[in-house]
């Protein structure tokens, strides 16, 4: 999905009309905050996967504590549920393997969207 300059201008005018000039800075901050949080969770999950966190190896959490075989299953499940919810996945009623699979798929999809955006930017230059 490539957007041309005219389409982008139309969307910006539409957003301005819908939200008004007073709400735009607040809206931009919220969008930026959510995007930053999503990327933070994505990097965290990628790091944990690389360290073998999901395969039972040892890794460290955000505070530097050792995790893995010494962590309770509840802590791991809570972390996975939080990451899943951030990615828009409902963790209820799913076992750990299903949740991990859906998280990986969501991250891969997000990466492919980012790559296609980058490819689109390169093509336009």
C-alpha cells in the first residue's frame, strides 16, 4: 500500500478536521508513546528469544534478575500475556506454546510491514 503525496495531504487535512488543532499534539504524543512501547516490548521479546528464554534456558529480565529455570511459571506467563496484549493478541484460554507462536507471528508481520515501508521509501527517492 503506497501513499502518494496527495493522499498523505488528504489524510493530514482529514485528521486536522476531525481532531482540531488543539488535540493534534496530544494525539501525536499518544501515538508516539504507544509505538515506542510496542517497539520496546518487541526488542525485549526478541532478546529473550535469542537467549533461550522460551526454550527453558536462562535469561535476565528487565531488572537484570536471572530468569528461566529458577523463575516461576506465573512470572513467565504474566510477561507473555503482557507482551501479547501489547501486540493486540488476547492471551486468555491459550497455552504458552500457542501464545509464543502468535507473538512470533505478530512480530514477523510487524517487521514485514516495516520492511515494506522502508522499501517504499527507497523506491520513492
